[in-house]
C-alpha cells in the first residue's frame, strides 16, 4: 500500500517529478562527462609513462639518481626467480640503457639507446602495435628501431643507417652503425623524440657492458597493488638493488594527475551543489504543499514512520530513474568519444607538445566512473529527501491542520 | 446510556509565556454512546481546540479526557496515533482525502492501516460508500468529486475503522446548503441506524437545528448544554 502511494505520488505533479528526475539526469550526465574526460587523460598519461618505464622497475639503488654504467648490475638466476616468485609479478623485461649521439649523414642529436628483449616487451613497449613503418628486429640481428620523432629530426627512414657515438662501461668508447629496420611512434612527445632501440645483446656490446643490465621492468599483474608490490620487493632483493614505481620514477605525472584530480573534484562539488540546491527547491515546494495532508494522515492514525517511508520510496524512485537515465544517455556519448578521441587544433597542439602531453582528448569508460558518479548523485538525491522526512518527524499535527506549520 | 467520553476540568492556554490565549476554560462534559451532538459557537470560541483535545491531536494545559477508562492526555505520541486509528473517526473541514487514491482506496486505506483482512475491507468499502450515496463513484479520484461528495467519502472513511465515535470539525463549512443538508442526512441516518456517536462543531444555525444535543461555547467556556427530545 505504501509503495502504491509513493508510486502514485510521482504522477501527482508530473512536471515537478520530471524536473527533479531531469536534474538528477543532468547531474549524472555532466559528472560522467567530466570524469570520463579526466580519467581518460590520466589513463593516457599513465599509459604514456608506463609503456616505457613499466609500472615498476628493479635497478641499482643509485641508478635513478645517476644513470651511469657504474650503476648497472649483473643479473642472476636467483634474482630472477626471486622477483618472479612475488604473486603480483608475472614477467620481467631486462634492459640496458645509455645515452649516445645519434647521427645521420649531416645531423646529430642526443638519444637514449635502449637494449631490449623484444619478446619480453610485448606487454610494455609492444613494438608491433606502434610500428609506423618497417618491422621489428630479432634477438640476434644488428638492427635498430627508431622513434618517429627522432627519425624525422635526423631525416632517417627504414633502410638508412644510423650512427651511434658515446661512452660505454668503464669509460670505453662506444660506436656503432646500425641499419634501421623499423620506426615506431609513441604518444608521449618527449620519449618519441629521443628513443633508439637495439637488441639487448647488441646494446650490451655497444656499451661494452656484456652481461650487465640497467633494469628489470616488472610485469605487474594487479596495478592497484603496485605500490605495495614495490615496497615488498625492496625488502626482499639484494641490498644494492631497489624497486621503484612509476610514481617514484616520474613524480611529475603523478603530481599533475593529483592536482588536476583535485580541481576536478572541486568542479564536481560545484556541479553537485548547483543541482542539489535545484532539487532541494522542488522538494521544499513539494513538502510545503503536502504539510496539510501529512497532518490529516497522522491525525487519522498513520504512523510517522509509514509516512516517512513513503517519502523515501518516492525519492528512491525518482533518483533511480534519474541516475539510470543519466547513465543510459551518457554511455553512448562516452563510447563514441572513447573510440573517436578529440584531436585538438594545431594551436593547442603546439602548446600541448611543449608541455609533453598528447594533443588529444581521451575519454575513459572505466566502470568505476559510472559506479561512483551514479552512487554520489543517488546519495545526494536521497540525502535531500531527508528534508520532508525531517519535517514529518517534527510535524505538529494541529499546526499542520491549521496551516501554520 | 454508556458514557464514552468524559472531560474533566479541561483547560487549554496557547502561548502561556508570551501572549496567553485561554481557548478552552474549565470544561466538564460527558458524551454518551449514540449521541448526536453539536458544539456551537462563533469563530474563535474554542470549538476546534476542544475537538482537537478530544481527538488526542493536541495537549491540554490541564484536565483530563477519559475515553474508555483511559486518560488520553497521559498517552505518548505513538500510542496516541494507534489509539486514534482504532477508536476515533475524523472528518475535517476540507481536503480530507488522499488526492492520488480513489474514493474506494481512500476508505480502504484506513482499514489497511488497521491490518484488516482483504475480504472485510472490500465488503465494508462497498457498503459504506453505498450508504453515503456514492456506490457508483467507487473509482473516482477526489478531484473528480464535488466538495459535498468528498465530505461524504470522508464520513465513510471515518466509519470504516469502526471507531467509538466520530469527530467532525465544521464538516459543512465549505459546502452549499443542499450538500450540507445531504451530508447531515447521511450522518443522522448512520447515527440512528448504526448507533454511531457523532460530535461535530458548527456555527451554522441550520446545522445546529439538526443536532439532538447542543453544547454552546463562548470564549472557551460552556454556556449551555441542551438535549432535545
Ligand atoms: N496555535 C494557536 N496559537 C495561538 N492561539 C491560537 C492557536 N490556535 C487557536 N488559537 C486561538 O484560540 C482561540 C480558539 O480558537 P479555535 O479553537 O480555532 O476556535 P474556533 O474553532 O471556535 O474558531 C482563538 O482565539 C484562536 O485565535
Ligand atoms: Mg475552528
């Protein structure tokens, strides 16, 4: 009976019900849009960092401060099995990194040379998916893969020869000529402008660092446990080594995300407040119009809690409809933009290159966004409905009947 | 005759600390089963205040209202709501009904609050609405009924809970003469045929003439209490 009453009350003032449900719908819609855009940006920023650095790395404890060959290490089967034994680590990608001058016939540029085991990089750099022209190299080939920014700068193409000049382990000179087998393109502008990849063995020999590694990139299974995993590993592995998360290695990105997220939260709060006050206004009017009726119902013998539960059910109906409609409306929009990210015009693009972010607005479909925003707005609507409930609890029957409550 | 309401030394003062208004003064009154009583007096004489106290809707400043050997002034709010549901039928001046429920549902509503079985509810709703002359308007919403018809549904609802008595505060005040007459006819018949006790307030002389007992209120005190034969 109470349910029927609540349901019928929705149609009592259709316009008001519609306005309330629509307010909730808009709140959900815009909150989802905002959050999807923010999460999309964060996910992309993190992706642009972690595809190269991984979620976590193991390297010499001084390597991140001073990435010289003195701070490389000799891997051992013991170490590998120790790392792989951790429940959250499912794979390792060994790398050696060093700086060198990259040169074509007439141009030179500082580059970061990374020796990789191509099969182990599948879940990280994933060359196959980023290759713009040419192909990847095999383990035992003497070939190089260039990032497209560097290739463009040096005017090099697949089939051309790249010259690398630098200094290797213990001050030995490092020099080599490498045919270019492939060019890859990365979203992160900075990395895209300076990366050169060689097969691990080839890079080790270039830098006279045979058998040595700069780092193991960890393949982390559950990203949410990343921070804990790094701490746990730190305590287990030999003392001269350490484990670092991407947040420690590239703190700027983590900070940018945190700051932007805080601004997003403020914007969301403002959105919630505006919509919340709008809803409150209609609820206020509804309550005032029904005070007399509340008085009659309590007079004839309806318990207050029954009346309150009718109000709560009404709020529940409206909030559910509003939230679900908001999600239904937002989802296709977000889905569209997820697959068709917005490319910014060239003015903005230049600016974003300067700040090392991709000139693209990415959207996220992370279910967390739908859950949290749906839940927040729903909760706000329910909290607002506590106004009539509070009124009913305090109602003086006689005053309500006299119209002076 | 059985006494069902005993009022002893009842007083009600509004705003005792600021601008005291003595709306009910030292009232003693006994209502017996089957009576058809009008509380009469000009506006502001304390009729509503008295009926509210009798109905357990408001607290007295002092005195007792004893219904069925219970002083309702000593009951707490929750017990009082239940007491009203089981013992008192209410008819207010206007807007008695839940607008989103039909006539039938409005009458049934109070029996649902009482948890009465479905079969009993359905039979009673039919017979009561027929008794108030609305047997053919069971499914009409309050907005589809005239003011007089709405008051008749309210009377049917008041009786549906099988109360000990019905309190009606100026039930005809918003009605035209014809509708008021009809409503009184119905109340009178229910009083005679079913023995229902009615206590209603009015300041309309035509309505007063229909009552068999007239309690005259002036400035919150009983000036006269006349039983007609
Ligand atoms: N809540 C209140 N606060 C103060 N004075 C009130 C209140 N309710 C009624 N009164 C006063 O009490 C007196 C009796 O009012 P009421 O019982 O409504 O009379 P009636 O129903 O006969 O018109 C009037 O003077 C009225 O102004
Ligand atoms: Mg009155």
